[in-house]
C-alpha cells in the first residue's frame, strides 16, 4: 500500500462555506432577465427564424442602453463587437440603422464595432489570437459571433473538437470580462417539444456550455422566444415578430397576439399584473411592472387603465398598488 501524500504544498485548499467570497458588486445582468453579465451562451433556432435580427437587437440595446425588444432593461451598457459571417456589410448596417431609428437613435452614436474580415476560423490559433487582441483593445461588454458554422471546420458532432473551441470562448470571456453570444442553427428535425437546447445542431456541449441561452422557433404567425439561465429562473416564453414602424424601420417586437384570442390575452395580462403587485406587498412603478411582466409599454398602459377604471388598482404618483380593503 502506498503511503498517503504529505499535507504540505500538495494539500487541497479548503474554505468554510461562510467564509467564501461574496463576489463583486457589479450588475448581475447584462440585459435584465434576458442575458447575464459576462455570460457565454447560444442564440439558437432554425434557419430564417430571425436569429440574426435578435442578435442585432441585443447588440443595439447593450451599446445604447435602451431596452431590448422595448421590454428588457440594460443593466450594464457598453461597446459591442460583431462578427456577422453570412451578411454583407451593407445589410448589417441597414439592419442596425433601422433598429436604432425605431428607438429614436442614430447608429453613429452607438459604440458598435463590426469585424470585417471575410473568414474567421476560431479553430486556428492565429485567428484566436487576433480575436483576443481585438476584444482586449475594444473592451466590449458583448461579443456576437454569427453563425457558429462559419467559424470553424471542425466536426460539430465531435464532442472533443466542439469542447475545445467553446473552451477558447469561455477563456476569452473569463480573461477579458466579456459576454459572448454565439448564433447557432437548430437541427432540421429538432422537436418542438421538450427542452429547446436539445434541438441544437451537433454536440450536446452547446447546450451545456451556455450560462444564458435563447431559442427561437416559429409558432403560427409569430416566433416563440424561450429563455434559459444557468443560475437564475427563466421568464415565460414570449411571442415576438418582425415589425415595420411608421417610418419603415424594421425591428423585432413582442407580439400582442395570443393563440387563445385577444380577450383571453387581455384577461391574462390583467391577472398577471394584479398578481405581481399582490406578491410584492407594496406599490410598483411602471418600469418595475414592465420588468416583471415582460410586456410592451403600450399594452401595460392599457392594462393599468382598465384596472384603475374598475378600482382594482390605485395610482399614487408614478406607482401602482392594490387598494387596502376597509372593513
């Protein structure tokens, strides 16, 4: 029998749970309840499911500090770096311009940087070093790589090869404190049911790798957005659609349509709003309600008006509460 190793320099470091580091005071979220701060993850979906549109919407939100999909507030705004391998530069610029103008902004004011190299191979050491240098120089809050299939020539079904490439991106995230969003395709025969991440093409490492993951799939005349987090509860799935504004600006927005009809949608929102106020036990501002319910400002305003008209809620300044019953 071999002797036990000495307890000297080879001893494992052990700390009492109560003495563990509490962490830093930086925001927990990059985009509130949608993407964690400095998180890696996948934005997945079938071809033509507006994955690139959603990636650009997140990019504009982080760069400008404006709510993503007009609902999800940005907690930690800052520069963004994009690599859009399948879209020509004029297309990327036109889409970004439209998203910005739909929010009353100009693209020139947004610190969004686009990598313009025709081919970026992250399975090669040289390109890994070049991307690392660019991220270090620009110090973005968010790095978007779209799509994964154009970033390599590895076998996506080989767990070892996929793990090595994703490991590089994880190291990049940790060393340079940057969120990394990778757009990835779902399998053509992926099931609409079950866990959305299991439908991603290739190795199961993609699903396991993400701290925050977003999935898009078509549902009738809209898209269903499913959100996953490693360390937080996920919001309910949302219906979104590509919309054209009054001035012709194309952008994604949360859809007010509901599969059970408009009356059911109205009733469901009213119940959720009342439940949200009741759960907290105190009044909530409009922005707090939007963050809790994940609805467009217009729909929230309509619900507040309806409920106030019936006396179900009362307003005090910019806050809303359930009236205290008088006996």
